[in-house]
C-alpha cells in the first residue's frame, strides 16, 4: 500500500472514530486530508468517488466496522461512522503464567522477520493494561539466528500449506541434493531453526536444519494442498530426530593438544600409551570428522569405526593434494 493512501486511511479512521453522528461524504472530502479537492468539475467529483469507494472497501476488508446510516430523518443522504465499541479491543486479561509465557515468546522472536510483530504485540498488550513480564519464567535467554535466509520462505510455505523445493546439503555430503517437501512447520530447537515435513521423494517424514539449506527455497502449487498429521508436535519430532542421530565418539589426544575438543568433551582418563581419552557427542559426525582431521597426528579416533574412517579419508585426500603440489 502506498504511503499516501495509508496516511489517508488512518486520517479517515480517526475522523470517523471522533464522532457519534454519521458523517456525509461531502464533509469527509472537505475535512480528511488526501482526497481530491472540490473544484466544481466533474473530473474531480469522479476522482473523489472512486477513491472513497476504494477506501471504504479497504477498511471493511481489514476488519474496520464502517457503518452507513443517517443521523436524523432530515438528512438527505447516507453518512458514515465507526462505532468505537465495535472497533476497540475488548478487555484483555492474562493470568500470571500466561503473561510469563507471552514474555518468553517475545524474547524468543528476535528474528528480523518477526521482531517488529513481537514489539507491536507488546505495545498493544501494555496499552490494554496487561503488563507482560519479559524476564519472569524460565531463567534462560533463547538465542536464535536472526539472519537465517531460509526462514521466511519456509515459514510462509508451511503456513500456506504449499509444496516447497530447495537444495539441502548434509554434513557428510559434498554437494547439495534437491528436496521436495510438504512443510508441516518451522520450529526452534537448541538455538537452531528446523523445518519438519513430508519428503515427497523419500515418502517419509524428515527434519531439515535451515542453516544447511542452500539458495532460496521455492514454494509451488496451490495453497492448502495438504494437511499436517493431527496432533503434530514439531518440537518433539525434532528432539526425537536429534536423539536418534546422536553419535558418541571417543578420541585419544596428545597431552597439551586439542584444547578445543577438551572443552566440549568429557575426559575419560589416560590411555595406556599416555594419551588422554576424550568422549565427544555429536549429531553431525561429518562436521566432527572435519574438525578432528584438522588436528592431524595430535588426535586419534578410537570409535566408532565410521568416524575413524571418515577422518582417515579426509587426511588421505589432503596428503594427496600436498603430493600433487610438490610434483607440480
């Protein structure tokens, strides 16, 4: 909507809220800024009528209770007004627990797409006399990536129930793979955004971490093309997915090395050869293999075999690259 039209609609609403009587179109034309001035020409009259009809339709479409009627029997034409009682919000009452939940939600929605809406909701609640405590409740501060590029198209597709197509790169894959998904919803879990939906090609539910989506997801097909399973709990689906994929990795690290690994892992004590044994837990074994390979000979993977093989494969590939450079 153009800025001038939006300003004119706001002025019209204010004018019609400020009176209990019906206001004629002629008076609205004369008092509300933005309408075609009355210069006595047919062109100006037609321009005003078209503009005013569009504005009335716009207000009714967005839910403004615009009434048409006459203040007295002596009026010769209909006028317009907005009944304040129908327009204003009813009294909002929240329990202490409900207010705390709202406060936590406002702290959570710090993404670029939703921060404005959250702030607007807070202002409206306070204007209605509800003081929302944004610090009470859970003594944790939710932290979410405010710049997730895939969030908005994925959220919109899930909201509209439209099929979504995007390229997705798993941590153990070198190139992205095209996925076709019926998105059920987007949910935050442990500081990351996840898309939950039905994978059309694999004919099974799948969970996708949005940070692994490459490019811009594209929605296709009509809205309302599918429905999520009844009673779906998005957070529970993601939690179950994370638990199923957690991998326990045990490594040996030379004394005084791999400080970063030691900070995130659990020390198991010394190995027979004097190295330190460290237990690591991950849901991304491919990414962990990259990290372990970067330590070179300072770290040796004890288990599981698939992570050890992944590290060996990466180190072999790096050695081959160095060998080619030497003989070039």
